[in-house]
C-alpha cells in the first residue's frame, strides 16, 4: 500500500445526521422484511397491500391510477402492472370514467375488501409488537420528526 493510500485509511466517524439516516434506513429495512413475511401468508407483496389499502381508503368512488401512485409508500415505476396482478386475482376492478372516457378508475372489489378485513387484526398486532417498547409520546415525536423529511434535496450534491 502506498503512503498516499494509507493516509485515506483514517478512522471515520459519521456525523450525527448520517448516523440518524442510517438508523432510519436500518429500522425501515427490518420492518419491511418482517411485514413482508406477514403479507406472504396472504400471497401479497407489501406494494400490493399498500395499493389495496389506498383503494379501500379511496371509498366506493375509486381512484385514478395517478392518485394511487401519488399515495404509495414506495414508488412503483409500473403501477399498471401492479394493478394488473391485483385484477387477475379479483381484488380490484377497472372502469372508464363516465364523463371522461380517458380516465380509468380503479376500485377495490368485495373480495379485496374481505382480504384486507382478514389482514387488519394481524397487521395491527404486528404494529403493536414492533413498537411495544416505544412510548406513545415518543411515537408522536417520531412521526413529527419523520414528517419533516420530505423537504430533503433530491441528491447529496444538490
């Protein structure tokens, strides 16, 4: 190893901000892996569950594809293919808009609603177990802090 390279091997201490981002990413990864195991029992991915959850929240008037995409937790570049898979399982349906035939509205079906209803209690238990050691006050503070993050720049060099 050259002397110029050896100077690069210094003990690195992350900033407080870097440590916080790493902690958030690690926690999110652990939660996502564990909840994916739960969803697998229902033959759903976390992204598919999220789309169904959004559609249930959209009510009986349904939502346009763009509205679903805007509300997704993780952006899916191919929302159409995601919805196709849910439609093949009978969990959603599509209908053209009456006033504007260009707009296709997506609806959760009774089968989709029944599936979510079966999942509600196990998911609630998962959330309670996952966060059992965090006080309600700390949870409120965590939510407040995380809601401030969307103001972040797009890339580190911006």
